C-alpha cells in the first residue's frame, strides 16, 4: 500500500521563517491548493474563497457535508464589505468593537462569493482574524480565505500544528506552525442578517458584550438554539455531536472526593480503567497523576488549554473523560457550549 506523503511543516517564529512560510503558502493558495494555517482561535484549513474549486477541496479533505457553510476570512473592513450584500449599522459597531478578533458576522452574501462557501444558502459568515500570519497571508494573496477548522468533520478542532498533522497530515501539502493558538476555542458566530440578532455559536465574546456593542442598532434573541423546529437549521455545524474527542465525555458536579468516587463506581467496568479527569477547582486525592489534568480557573486560560487536554486524553487512549462542570457565568458561555456538544 502506498504511504501518504507527509506535509511540509513551516515554523514562523523568526522574521525570516515567517516570510518563507508566507511565500510558500501564497504560492500554494494562488495555485488553488489548500493550506493549514494558525489563527488566534484554532488552526484553519484555508483556500481562496473566490475559487469554488479550491473551496470544494476543503470539503473533500474534511469530509464536510456540502450544506455546512465555511467562514470567509478577510484582512480589513473594505474586504469584509465586498463579501456581503449589506453592511448594517450593527456590523459597523461589532467590527469596531471586536475586529480583528474571534467574532464571525453572518450577513447576506455578495454575488462574488461562490455558493459552495455558503452551503448553498443566502448568507455568508465573515471574520477578520487577529493572527499576524493569516492577516499577512490574506493581504499578500489579495483574496479572502475560506477556512473551517483544520480537522475532519465533527472532530475536535486543532490548537497546534501537531494536532493538524495527526488528523489531516496525509491529505494536505503544507501546515504553517504558529505554535499553540492564543484563544483555543472557535470564534463566536452571530447572525445579524435578520432581527432579532442571534448567537449561532457562543465563544469567548459573549452575548452581554455583543449587546453592549450594538447598543440601539439591534436587538438580540437570548436563545442560541439552531432555529425554529421544522425549518432548516440556521447553522448546520451547530447540530448534534460536534467538537468532540473520540472518548466519551461527561460533565459532572461533585462536592467532595467521596461523591466523585461514588459516581465513578457506577461507570461501566470497561470504561473505568481508562478514565481521565479534567478539573480546575481541586485535585481529587489519590487519583493517578497521568490521568488527571488541572486547568486554570480563569476562563480565557481554561479555553486556551482545553482542546490540547482533550487531544492528549485521546492520544493516551482514554475511554471516558470526566470534566468538572464550569461556572454558569457569561465569561464561561463558550466553554460550556463546547463541553455540552462534546458530551452529546
Ligand atoms: O474560529 C473560527 O471560527 C475558526 C477559525 C479557523 O477561523 N473556524 C471555524 O470554522 O471554526 P468551522 O467551519 O469549523 O465552523 C464554522 C461554523 C459552523 O458551525 C458553520 O455552520 C457556521 O460557523 N457558519 C459559517 N457560515 C455560516 C452562515 N453563513 N450561516 C450560518 N452559520 C454559518
Ligand atoms: Mg469546525
């Protein structure tokens, strides 16, 4: 059997290396190829958003269903406005408050955006990321980049180049290695193409700050469910099990070691030996060190570390991952959402 070719992996931690990776990525993208690149949230699998065939390759590599739209990444406001058919006051305010950064705005698509990008739908998700590499890349290319997270469909998003290599290595030519990503979970996706505005995917920018930014320019629905029953989902990527490790994941609350122990005693015997714990408030006594991760209690730091821990559990052959339930406050909204999806 022929072995899959290994991708080129180019680091960017010096100006020379950055420029070299940039030149190579531009060359491949201009030729209609797909390249894995770091963003501040997670690694993305990028292609020319104006080239339907190139975007088609992304779907093929990920095994992504054709109806699930991909986000278009831009490098300034003018480029964002060229991707959409309308730029309301709310878009102006949200962009001013959060761009460049982890926020995706869903708006009516411009005719230049091929239907494959939008999953055949009338809207397009646009984001101006803050990572310097993807910014330089978009500017050099001169076209926006369509990029979903660089993982097989419905799997866990990659926060390091090694994660990308492990899951997609044989299927892509180049991975640009920017080290671990800064934010660690995917962008907040908001639909402002109709009113009330709606959070389609929570993230580190939460509803309270979105409301504050739009002010009188719009009202927000406070439910983030994927649309009314019986109608097509507003965001197919939000349905079902998603953002999930291979292992079964559960989110538990426990008050002391005895309670944790009692709950664990009910875990089926075949899952018990490879049960990993992810905690942030206290370390259970006597738990084997190689099967527990203690994450920071701060939501930004927790988000930054979470996916790497889940990837690590999978690599270690975990069959069950028990995650300590996180606080119910707004700052943890995006994290609660991802844990819920991973556990579904
Ligand atoms: O942080 C991020 O958003 C990362 C980095 C690479 O930018 N990208 C990312 O893309 O997470 P992806 O494709 O894995 O997730 C995008 C989500 C999906 O749930 C998709 O359904 C939704 O955004 N989405 C994209 N365009 C949309 C649209 N026009 N209408 C509704 N939902 C949309
Ligand atoms: Mg994804």
